[in-house]
């Protein structure tokens, strides 16, 4: 009888020890699972922090892209850096009387050369769907579109009402075509008036004449002669505001002009980096 009781007690102790060992192993397993999960949670938090920082960086870049680097000197029409850290050895390319006959080909040449420019347009060259499509293509290539009045008159010969119509009607038309109003205004023949200056201010446009140009002079209606004078003009200096027109000889000379200016270490300034009235 004693032997039987001894065996029962021994069996009970063995079962008790097995149960304790099982609970211990389960506790350790649960602890190990918790330890495994914790780093995953920390990694997730770190990834979120990185994404937040990347978002902040992208925002900063966007802001910097719209920061103007240059402004137009309203006395001599030169392009001047806003800060001393910005390159001053630049020239601005502008094409007037577009899109007459050669503007699209000129835009393609400039695009190939990665040379930005302003195309100053007239309303009488935007009267049909084909002309309007050309303007849209030039704009979609990345070029800035400027206002050169609707019919290219000498503004000093017009009444106040007529001057306003010449400028505002063209802005309305350009906006209808490309979805954006011009930010730069150039008066035909460089003749600005009190009225045109006031309208340009109302329309938030920068008034801009030029520092030099030659392609309307009889001696420079041939491509080689024009390229030669444009690259070696006595007026060529830092910030030059270079005037050209939608003309056959200018189209032919355009590549040589851009290459020649760059060989003289001039950077072709992007008009989108020039300060506008709204900035």
C-alpha cells in the first residue's frame, strides 16, 4: 500500500514539473515574439520620418525653382542679377513679330540648342487656327510668350483707348490660346507712352525694350553678316538684351549667333528666372 502511495505522489510531482516547464517555454516564446515585433515597429516609424523629410525637401526645391534670379533694368533694359552670387555674364534672346513665317523653325533651332528665349507676338499673326497652333507649339516647347501689341502700331500715334485695346486685346487672345497672359511687354519701335506703361502695370507685365539688334538694317539682311555683327557687336556686354525678328535671314543665322555668344562665355539666360511684376 505504501509503495502505491509513493508511486502516485511521484507521478503527481512529475506531472507538476512538466506543466511548469511548458508554461515557462510559452512565456519565453511570447517574449521572443514581442522582441521580434518591436524592431519592425521602429523601422516603420523611421520610414515614415524619411518620407516626411523627403516631402519637405521636394517642397523646398519647388520654392527655389520659382525664385527670380534677374531683373530688367528699366533705364537701359539690361538683364541684371538680383544677388552677387548669380552669374552676370548672360544675354537674353528675344524674337519680335512672331509668329509671322519663321518663328516655329526658330523655336525648334533654339530648342535643339537648349537656348531659351522670349517670343514677342502680334495679334495680326494669330488670326487663324494654324497660326494659333504654331503659338501653342512654341509655348509648349517651354518658351516665354510676350506682348508686342495687336497690330504693331506706333503707340504714340494712338488715343488712350486705342493703346489700351492694342495691349489688352492681345493679352486676352494669347490667354485664350495658351492659357496664360504675357508677363513681358515690348512696344513696337521701342516707343513707350505713359498710357502703355500704365496698362502694362495694370496687366502685371514688365516693360522691356532691348540693348541691341541689327536684323532690320539693310547691311545685315544676309545670314553670315548678321551672325558676325550679333556676336561681335560693340554693344555686347553682360546683361545684353538681344533683339531679333521673325525673318528668313535671322532664322538662318540663329544657330551661329547662339554658338558664337556661348564661345564668348555668355550664358543664355532663361526668361523664367527674370523677376516679373507679380513676384
